[in-house]
């Protein structure tokens, strides 16, 4: 009886690890139902966002003019 419990305790980790790997691999095998085609205007939208962010960075990088704030 003691050797059976010892064997079960010894095999619990490898068996559990094998089951976990099997379930994870099973989930990764599923094919997506249908891939969505790329959005037609997405590249142009990204370019416009890039231009806008570049202009914002340039505005933020300009040194502040302490004289302009004085009256």
C-alpha cells in the first residue's frame, strides 16, 4: 500500500504536466474561422497618424519662450 501511494505521488507531477501540455496544444490547433482581410484605408490612416504625432513631437520639443508669456 505504501509503495502504491509513493508511486502515485511520484507520477502526479509528470502526468499533470503531460495533461496540461496536451490541453494547451489542443487549443492551439484550432484554425481561425475566417481571417479578416486588411482594411483598405488602414495604411493611409497610419501615415496620417504618424504625421500628426510627428508634428506634436516637434511642437513639444520647441523651447518655451519665457518672454512671450509676459505682458
